[in-house]
């Protein structure tokens, strides 16, 4: 698996999770759900975005190294 494939899979998984979470919110709307979202969902989304950016940066650096070594 290349870094690009991993990034795509991670972003796809995040999109699916967000879709399911939005569906869940329609049926679960209380203080516990809001706390769960604040403690787990929001930080997870932030971490995924940070991770995908790092993967993209790493892929660019690896590509540059590859071209420099040719």
C-alpha cells in the first residue's frame, strides 16, 4: 500500500464515520451524546485531519528524495 492509498482510505473512513454519526445524532440528542461528541468524535476528526496532512507531507518529501537520488 502506498501512502496515497492509506490517506484515501483514512479520509474515506472518516467520511463514513461522520455520516453515521450524523445519523446517530438524529436519534440520540442529550447531554451524554454531546459529551461523547466533544470527548471522542471531535478530537478523532481533528487527529485524522492532522494525520492525513502529515501523510501528504511525507509523501511529497519521499517523492523529492526519490527524484534527488536518481
